[in-house]
């Protein structure tokens, strides 16, 4: 993952791998993405295409992110197994302007 700037609004693309291979979306029941103090859920708030999950972030959400932001992913498989990822660190650059465009 690369760095982002407070006030950015876009989809954060995430690839989830299990034992080095991309997970099979057909085996997935739900995915929880925790970024700082808010959560996005697939299906529903996040989308999946081209082997990646796309987590939409609004300007208001990225303005609330700290400079060093932790992210963790938990996958619930159709088998009932739930597996969490290691916590990843995302660098978030501060914005001079706090205005929502």
C-alpha cells in the first residue's frame, strides 16, 4: 500500500492473499476492512473486481486518519473459518487545507 493524503477521496485497492496466493472470491462470505477507527464490509460497502477489493474512502474519512494509520483485514470464508491479517501500516500525509471539495 502506498501513502495517501488527508482529504483524498478514492477507492483503496487491496489484494488479499492466503499462503502466498490470491484468495478465491468464490470461497469468501464476508471481508471486514478496519482502517484506523472505521470499518468497511464486503459485500456492501466494498466491491471486488479484477482480483482486488476496492474500499471507498471519502474526504471526510481520510481527514480523520492519523499520520501513521493501521489497517487490518479479516476474512470469513463460506466454510465458517475466519482469518485475520497482520496489521499493516499506511502513511498518511497531512493536508494544509481541511476544506472538503
